[in-house]
C-alpha cells in the first residue's frame, strides 16, 4: 500500500507550531507542537468516512518529531510523507 500524507504549516510563533495534515487538502486534521512543554497534540482529527485519522495522525506526528529532533526545529511551510 502506498502512503501519502500532506502537511501544511498553518501557524507558528515562539510558543507553538500548528500543521494541517491528511491525504489531501480536502480532508485534513490539525496537529500542534507545544514548544514550551515539548508536547505534540492533536487539535482536530480528519473528518472523513473514507480515511482513518489514526493512520495519518501517527505519520504526521513522526514527521513533526523529526523536524523537532533531527532538523533542529526547522518547521517548513509544506512537507509530505511518501512511501
């Protein structure tokens, strides 16, 4: 099975960064990284009967973790996860 997750940065300030995530721009949830408390939170799940939110949320969380740890908190405006 092919995997494609789109992530679009919605907001960033010194306290947090928020991304939209999902299989396409029509079905997206919201995920945030709280920079002060160092916690990733789901703000809203994907609202779709067609796509399982848990699948996309876990992958978005891993990509966000990579930006935090390996990419030194370089939060890009747009990224994808493909495999």
